[in-house]
C-alpha cells in the first residue's frame, strides 16, 4: 500500500530522544514512504543511537543552526545523500536556564538573544540553507507551543515561539514564489527533552488535565508527528503560513 509521502525526500532536525516529536515524525514519514535524513547537534552520536529505532536506517549530519559554516555546507551534504529535498522539519528550540522557570523579569539580553537565535531565526536559516535543494517546491514544517498566551514557567521561550510563528508567516510570503510552503504544528505539552529542561513544567502541563476536550497524553508524541507528516504531504497543496493545533483542543477553550 502506498503512503502519503511516497517518493518524498525529507530532512528532519531535532531527533534527540525516542519521546521527541521529531523522532515520531521521522518514524511516520518512513512508514508513509519517505526517504529521511536527520541532522543533530551537539551530539550526533546520540541521534545516531536513537535513529536505530526507526523502521529504516538513516544518515545523520551534524548541524548547528547558529553556525554559518554548518549551514553553508548542508545543501552539498544532503545532495550527496538524497539529491534534492521535498520537505524540511524544524524541530529546534533552546533557551538558557535563566530565561525560563519564572525569571522573566530578570533575564539578561544575552540569554534572550540566544533563545531567539536558536528557536526562531534558525527557521529562516534552515529554510535558506535547504532552498537550493527544493527547486521543484516543497514543504517546510516547524513546531511551536501556542504563543498567543503567557504560559507558567515558559518565560522567554514564549516570545521566542511568537517570533518563530511570525518568521514562518514571512517565509511563507517570500518562498511562495518558489512553490515552497511554510507551516507550523502547535503541539500540546509532551514529556520530551525540551520539556524536561523547563523548571516547573508540570505546572504548565497540568492545564491540559483540566481544559483539554480530547484526552491528552503527555507521553504520546505520535499525534503531533502525524500532523507534521500531513503538512509535508501533498494533501495541503495550497496551505501556507498556517498554524495547525495538535493540542487536544485547548487552544479554543475559553474557560
């Protein structure tokens, strides 16, 4: 039986743990017929170990999205492996500890700048690095955590995600002429490595226990991964600059 990504070549960032959305995106993408290549930083060996749990073997490339040399060489390395790309998944976010956990009013700009660079500007950097490989168009999909709201403990990652969401819209505007779509999945809280780095994360996640119309399982990243794969497919050919919520419905609840 054919899959919705048959013949597609997809680059996926951010596979750090089996519990990450990126891992489940890669798994579902392979199951749906895609050829996948992964990037990793700062420990490609960790990603290589996790990648062995995927249905098919994959190549892992080192990529620091804040390093111009890494970005400049990316297209050449991917071309050697896959020839071209049909899709790119941005699953990258980081904020220093002093930018999280209730320290919003005291966070120094250096830490804010790091959060913005890694979590938001990197979407533009990755898109431009991969653009030469997407001559026939394609789909860029990133991951956000609904930036309409001020969440407990999330602090400067909130503005960083708001910047990511705006960046996605501007990329959608400017890359549309190349038939490249850019969309985001806004996922509910999951017990990933990124979540575990946020002090007091359980307080934030507890919101879903009380407000989610659909039962939310913090240990199941596959629904979010399926959302990413859907946006990578040809089933959304004219959708760009959009944010699709995979959060059990919390985003639309008033009270």
